[in-house]
C-alpha cells in the first residue's frame, strides 16, 4: 500500500444544494479521470445530531456512488466503527487516534485536513479488505 494523493473538495456553502452537488460531481469526475482508480470506498452514513446534515451527507455520498458505478468501479462500504478498528485496532477509537495512525501508516504523506484523513482511513480499510479477500480466495 502506498499513498498517491489526498485532498478535500470545496463547494460554495451559500450555493443551493443542487449546485453544490453538481460541483462535487465535477470535482469527482476530474479526480477519476486523473487517477483512474481500480477501486473506491465510502463510509456508511451514520445519523448525527443534525438530521439535515445527515441528509446532505447522504446526497453527497450518492453522487460519489453513482460516479463510481458509471466508471465501472466497485465500491466498498464500511461502518465508521469498522474503519476505526481497521486503522487503530478498536472500533471505539477517537478521531485524533485515527488521524495519528494515518500519519504512521502513510509516513511522509501531507494530509490535507481532517476530512482527508477520514477518507484515507476508509481507503486503508478497503485496501486491507481487498488484501484479505484476495488471500482467502487463493486458499
């Protein structure tokens, strides 16, 4: 496993949601063209304190799932507790612990922010999942 890139997409917070989702789609399409990934992974939606935020997160997640499917890329989906367990060793790890482990697992990588660290944690979980399943299918 090696680090290729990470970052965070930005949208205009004052723009209407459809416009923000379109901007997200444009940014994701550009990323897919630039890197041509073989696989993708997303975190499962969790219900947070603000139902509106949860709904918007689900809509953004839907954009990512749709674009991956259109590109023929299989997508792994992981619960937050599974991501924490894969990266830190316990499903109850706190965000700072997860982010610290990302830095250890990807030495030298300049992490663009906390959302990028979260995304890298999901990617590492997916890489571990793929490696485990490829070994078990060869047995």
